[in-house]
C-alpha cells in the first residue's frame, strides 16, 4: 500500500479536484504502562506509534466543512447548524465535527475547510485511532485558521471533542500522546495536573523493539465494564476519604484495604495503587537507561489487570503467555481491556519469532489469527510539508 500521506493527498485531489494546502499527521499510541490510572488522577506512560493518521486539508470560504475518509469512502458535509450542538453529526464524521464544535465552543473562529483522511492506525484496536483523527484535524484547522491554541492546550480540546460531541467518556491520555509525544521518548503524564515529561525510551539503542499484537478479540461488554470499574474506584476513594485513588500509596495500601467492605473493591484499589507505583518505577528505570529492566514491571502490570482489575480476556492472556514463553522481556495488555492489543518488549532480532509463537498459540486455542506490528517511539502531531 502506498504511504499514508500520499494516499491522503491523492484522496483530496480526487475528491475536490485540486491539491490540498497542506497535510497534518497525528500518530496512534500504545500505553507502555499505567492502565485505568488516568481517571484516578494517576500516572500513565504512553508513546506514539509510527502508525499515523493524515489529514490533507485546504480552507474553504464560509462555515462549511467537508470531510472524506479513505476508510469509509464517503464524504460528509456539515455547517454551522450541525456543529451548534453535539449529536447532529453522527458516525465517524462526528470526530471531525466534534473538533470544530469544541474549537467554536472555546471561542475560536474556525475556518471552513475541505479535508481528506487516510490512516494506518487500526480502528477500534485500542491504539487510539480516534485521538489520531481528532488531533490531525485539530492541527490542520489551527494552522489554516491561525488560531491561538498552543500545543499544550490542544489535548484538552481534542478530548472535549470526543467526550462532549462524540459522547465517548475517555481520559486525557490518548490526545496528549497523539499531540505531545516526542520521538525516542515515552510521555510521562500526570493525569491530575496534566503536566508531561518526556522520558528517554531508546529501544533502538538497547537493541530492543516493542511488538504490538492485535488480539482481534471482540470487545465484550467493554463499555459497561469500563463504567463499572470507574464507579468502583470512585466509590472506594469516597469511602477512604481521598479525592482520588492516586492519593493512596503502596506503603499505606494494606491499611487502606482493611477499611474497604469487600474483596472485589479491595482488588480494584490494589490494582490502581500498585499500577501507579509501577509507572513511577518504570520511569525511574528508563531515566537510568535501563530499558530491558522494565520487562518485569510490564508483566506484573498484566497480572494485576488479569487478577485484580479483571479486564483481560483469554485471547489477551494467551498472547502475553506465548510472548513471554518465546523470550519477551515483559508483556502486557495495553488499553482499556476486554480485547485490544498486547505489547511485548523483545530483542529486536527476536520480534518475528515472538510474533510467530503468539500466532501458533492462537491457532492451538482456535482463536482467529492475531495481527502484529513492531514499533519504535515516534513523535506527536505535526505538519508534513
Ligand atoms: P480506537 O481509538 O481505539 O481506535 P475508538 O472506538 O475510540 O477506537 O475509535 C474508533 C472510531 O474512530 C472509528 O469507529 C471511527 O468512527 C473513527 N475513526 C478513527 N480513525 C478514522 C479514520 N481514519 N477514518 C474514519 N473514521 C475514523
Ligand atoms: Mg479511541
């Protein structure tokens, strides 16, 4: 397949009969560690993928927006009425209309535009194609309209598009990663104050790679289960008299757990508190240049998601076990759970062998074949030319 930027350009020219004024790209992301910590005001550590979404765009007079996506093959047009309030544009184009809505709601004069979207980020696999789409469109509109919206404020706005217009209750991680990541680094994000720090994550230099396995598992009851986990955490924080579970520490964990009424809530809290600590430990190791050494933390994170937070599924656990048995230094599910992707830290020259081992384990269990791709940490949203 041709390069994603070339496909966006070709799509634009074919749809609109003229070349775009520019092209803006935003990446998908994988969360290295820190799962279900975001809505507990805690820590996450995502990195951007070399898989990305490209928006080719040109300004249009007036208040009309037209968007075409290679993936749906359709063109959707909307105007000021449709972006006056959420819900009027539905389906995939809602992610684009949501960005226009959020910008206007924040007082920006959004230029009319034509857009053509192409993407290498798989949809609905937990690699955040939604934030990549929002962030590429946002970057295009900010620059076409010369809007006064510095990079550090863009994640919040893109998140508002998804929460407020699309109606998906996601945290700030995906958009922060798509917009603020730096090549060769992971993004240490404090979800309480949204401060970020770029942590060296030099896989290449260490002879390592991250293998991302797409489990292709159907998302079973993911929305309801996500809401239930969130509720458990909020209820527990209330019972313990803290603003959020982030305010508990591993040292004080046993004392806190003894004040909770049931085993399930105790396990939910234990996951969040130990996961925050694993993020901090991972950051400390990466700062010291000890990349391979983070492997056990990744694997411990997976065990915690499987046993305490109970958000994994058999396909996911199989991928993790097979990767570890084939020599991965660590492996864990990445993303909200109930399907999605697994990431495995592997020696670069073992990536193919580990991927094959996972495929073999899938075949033995009768699961549909998984997808896989080897990734290195890439940079955030950017103009391409
Ligand atoms: P994820 O973000 O993990 O990939 P989501 O369910 O949050 O999964 O977002 C996926 C949705 O985002 C798709 O169903 C589609 O509506 C929209 N989307 C993402 N990328 C594109 C694209 N390139 N073209 C059209 N729609 C897209
Ligand atoms: Mg998403």
